[in-house]
C-alpha cells in the first residue's frame, strides 16, 4: 500500500486519467501497429490480464475478507484498487520499456526483464521468474481449480476428480495453442462474464436499495472506527479489516506483484505510456468496480437478511446474497464462478509460461504446460485452507523484487 501511495503522488495521480485509459482500451491503435501479427493486441493484453485476475478473488476472496475482517475489509480492498492503479501503470510502463523479442520474433517482458535489462540484476530476475512459476502452479492454478471443484460439488454434486480432469483437458486445449489462442479466448469470454456479473450485482443492489446507504456507512465505520466492547479488541478489528481487505485486494488485482506487466509487454504497442494506461484499467474493473460491487452486495444482504447467514462458512457470504437473485441466483453464481475459474487458469498459464521460458528457454515450454495441466487436477482435490495460505505467501515473495525495481527505476517512468 505504501508503494501504491508513493507512485500515486510521484506520477501526480494517474488515476485522474482513467477516462482516457478506458477510451484507449477500446480504441484501435492507428500507428505503431504490430510488426508481427502473432503479438497480442493492446486489448488482447488487457483481456489476458483480466482473465487472470477476474474470478474467485472478486467473489470468494471478498467473501472471506468480510468473514475474517468484517465489513470494513471491503473499504480496504477497494482502496487497494484505487491506489493500485498507479503501481500498475508504473510496472507496465517499465515492462514495455525493457521488453525483448524472443527466438520466434515475439515481444516478451515483465518484471524479470525489467530486473535484468533495467537493474542489470540476473539474480533478482531469476528469483522473480522462479516465484512466478511457483505462483502459476499455486496462485493461478490450484486456487482456481479448487474453487471450481468446491463450487461444482456443492451446487451440482459433481465429483472433484471428474471436474478436475475435465478442467485440465479444456484448459490444455487452449494453452497448447499458444498466446494467440489464449488472447482470442480471453477477448471473447471475459467481457461477457464481466457484464453478466456486474449486471447481477446491480440488480441485487436495486432489490436491497433500502439498506444500500446503511451498508456504505457500515463499511466505512468498520474500516476506520470499528465497534467493539473493549479498546484492545477495536485495534485488533481494525488490523483484521486492513489485513484481509488489502490481502484479498492484492490477490485479485495483482498490482505490485507485477504479473499484469507480462501480457502488457507481449502487445505490439510500442508506446509504454499508452499500454500502461490500458493495462491500468484492469485494476479499475477488477477491484474498484467488481470487488466493490461484491462487497456491497454481501454487506447489504447481511443487513437485510441476517437469517441467511446461519450455518454458512467464510466462503458462503456471496452464496447467501445471491440466493435472493431472481431465477436461480445460486445457480448463476456457481456458473459464473466456474467460468471465471477456467479463464483465470488460462490467463495465469501464460504468466507462468513466460517466466518458465525466461529460466529454461522456449524449447522446454512443453514440459511446463504438461506440469500446469497436471496441477489443475491436483489443485482440484487438495484442501482449500492450504491453498489460500500458500497464495498469500507466494504473493509476498513476488512483491519484493518487483517493488525494488519500481523504486530503483522510478525516474524512467513518465506520465504522458
């Protein structure tokens, strides 16, 4: 959060240009067109980023944040997105600035290339790449596969083993087709999923409009001045709200971790500032919009239908809220979670692939893809608590080298 705040001030609030950034994200570039048709388009890079970030973090992540940190966690999660846009701009700018071409003539980049070409540190670049590979198998693979099987098992009674095999097969067909296959799938699926989910949240908020104002006040009150019986408990509550809100916000938008910079560099866009603006909108949609809507829906339901919370676990707050959505709300939420999980598996496979190639070369990519497909099945059948604890730890490891590069190279980042 300190890094987010620093770059917000250093770059003179790039968040104020979000309107321009949103326009650029849907406007074809007239000049500096891709020299190689196999490179991603600017929108394809954004869609790939959103595919990897939109999903369980926006729904289950927010649910667990509220359950463990209270309603105030929604505010801290949202604030992570607001300030995180500046960090996302910075890391994507540097990634485009220091990108390379691989043996196939495609652009490749990301924090590992920034650390290598910008900071001239092979050790840090290899460490970050190794962490990214581990994160691809953990954060991007097992959490999504686990959430997928949890959802399909509880809603439709499907076997985790069967779902794990089916997901591994479906994702395998896409990632074996390469970056163009990944980008094309993401551009077609992600916008539709996002619109459907945002629409369902707005409908629920309309149905609960009588408690919407109170929900906002409760979130702010618990974020800044949590109520408690004793003063010591109040401090603990504030700590928990900030800890889980920030952690889940970071998990879902990945600003500061640096992964969004990997597809940003893969685009054919030659202007670092243009691509950085476009990539910055991923944080806006992911956390500023979708996580906030999820949090408001959950808190509004807690206030209006407290009886719906009896007997549910920390991941069930979203289920309880969507039960009041007309025409099979829980079925819709389960289908959305399953679809988001699959797109996240596809998006994160690319992050890990580029890091794996950085360490061991493009010739061994087939080995990585095979392991990734197997890990989808493994993640589908292991305990959820182990998965989530590992994600926070791996996120922390990835932050340090990425943030170090941002501060060391801050003078090269320009806001145009």
